[in-house]
């Protein structure tokens, strides 16, 4: 390539690399509104702490502290290149098994209400599965990128993540944590479908899995009680149906516009876990049907925008970022669906928090981290789209790498052909058009 063309490419590389992305304003705004609503509603439900010998502001102060830590984690991930995260995806999978096994170690694991799900960190406890959700999604996104074609065509490539999630589920059931197990299985199934696995290959493992899950419910008395009480909570209103019946009473009292912020009666030691698992019922009672629609709408916007972002990334050949967006969208959508469904009596009672709204240190921390990663995906997608637009606009439609005649001396045809040939030899599979991909790869190396 001639000196003139080299000089032009060097200047163009500087201009292209100076282009920054931006964080998706819809995702960012949705996260901020949900976090603010969580602070307000936890503060409203925190008055129940007075009856638990912890003070009326204990839950609120704890929630704000973990939310601040989650914002720090989100900020770190928002500034971390996806390429760096992808390079360490295998270590993240190893970390999943390490933290799930650590809960069984004396002195490290902590048992609460008969379940051994927490890690004792000294100043606080941490629920291991919350970290596993994010770490596993990142690993699965990396795997689907590396074996995208094999997953769609070969059984072994598709069954490997099925085996991995099966091993994780076994460890979760030993704790036991049935709800998180089902959540991970749902995320895996949907991500495999979005990753190209044909549905005819997904159905056989599901046919084997469903009877096993049903057996786990039928042969475990407390799980079976939850199913029977969910179908008719009023039959045993003061026993197995106590939580759901009080949740339904709270929702019924809310009517169209609620009884007013802070005016809930059910949260006053009637509704168990009013600040965590059943905070949606408090929202329904205090803000009414309008508040319920607002919350549901925010989660629909969050999940829908994340799925749209994942689709755009995949179209631009940024598969890792796209699959991460898919996984986080599925996580937020499925967990919020289960939590809201439990409060409304549509699903059996299960201890899953409402993302960003429920009080819960581990959940708040890792939800913020996941959304920080999602925002990073949006930043890199926007940056790549702007770089593509910049390069396509060079020279008013002239071939990539040809300097405009108005600003630079013309490049000989032979030199231009050699430059185009060299550009096409380098491909970065993260953008769409091959010529644009090759140009960006070369321009960055020329800098």
C-alpha cells in the first residue's frame, strides 16, 4: 500500500477509534426506575421489621447498602470490555461449581431454615446461586458463540451444556433450592433455542426431565403441600395457605389505585416476607392496579429491550454479547414472572425475589452486576454501529480504504487494489459487512 494510502488509513483509524458508544437509554432508565421503586417499597415494607426485633429501618438501610455495592459492581462491568470477559468464561464456569460446593464446607457454608444455601462472609451472608446465575449465563453465551454451528447440527455439542446445567441442578437440589434449579433449566432451554438448536433436539431431554421434576415435587411432602395449598389456599388459610391467602387479601384491598403509599395493613406482620418474596402484594395493596401495571410494564420493557439488543448483536455477528443479552433478558423475565405469579396465586409458592425491587443482599448485588453487563453490551453494540456508519460514509460511497479526492491525492489503481486485497485478508467476526469488518480490523492495527 502506498505511503499516501497508509497515511490516510492512519488518520482514519484515529477517527474511527475515537468514536465511543453509549449506554442504551431505555435500559438505563428502566433500571433506575426499578431501583428507585425498590428503595421506596422496601422502605414502606420495612415497618414490619419492628415486629421482628430489628427496628423499622433495618431492611431499608440494608437494602440501600447492598444496592450501593451493586451499583459499584455494575459500574465496573460497564467499563470492562466484553472480549476480556469472554476470555475468562471457562474460569467462570469453574467458579460456579466452587461456590456451590463451598456451601457444604463447615465454617464457610451457612444453614438457614434447614437449607444450606449461604456463604458466611463474616459481615454478611451471600446466597451462592445468585452468583451462579450470572456466571453460568456468561459461560453459556461463550459456549454458544464457539460452537454455534455444532449446537445446531450435532447432538454432543447440544448435550454438553445440558450436562453442565444438570450437574449444577444436582448441587442446587442438595441444598435444596428447587426454584433456582427450574430457573436455570428454563434459561438453558431458551438460550439453546436462541442459539440455533432445533426444537426437535430439545424435546427429548425435556421429556426425560419433566417426570423427574414432578417426582421431586410428589415425593417431597413440603413441596406437595405448596402445590395443594396453591390450588386452594382458603382450605387451610391459617396453615399451608397462610402466605398466599394474605397475599391475595393484600392485592384485593388495592383495587384500582391502592390504599396509599405506606398504608398497607397486610405488611404489619400478617403477610410473611413482605419486604422480599411478597413485596409485589404490598405494591398491589398500596399502589393498586395502576402500580401493578407500572411494575409489569417496566419488566416487559427491560426484557423486551434486552432481547431486541441481543437480536441486533447477533445480526452484527457479535454473538457473545448477543447471547449474554438473551441470557440476562431470560433471567429477568422468568424470575419476575415466577415472583409475580406466586403473589397472584398463579404459581405455587416459591422463594424467588422480584429483581431490583425485593430486599435481598445477594439478589440485589448480582442483579445490578447482570444489568451492568447488559449495559456494556449495549455500549459496544452502539460503538460498533457508529464505526460501521462512519466507514460506510467515507468517500461518499467509494470503496472502503479509498481516500476522498477532495481531501487527499488520488491513490494509483494498482495500490488501491493491493490495499483492498490486504484489507480483505483480515476479518473480525464482530461486525456485519465483510468489507467494513476488514477495514476496521486493519485501521485499528494501523493506529
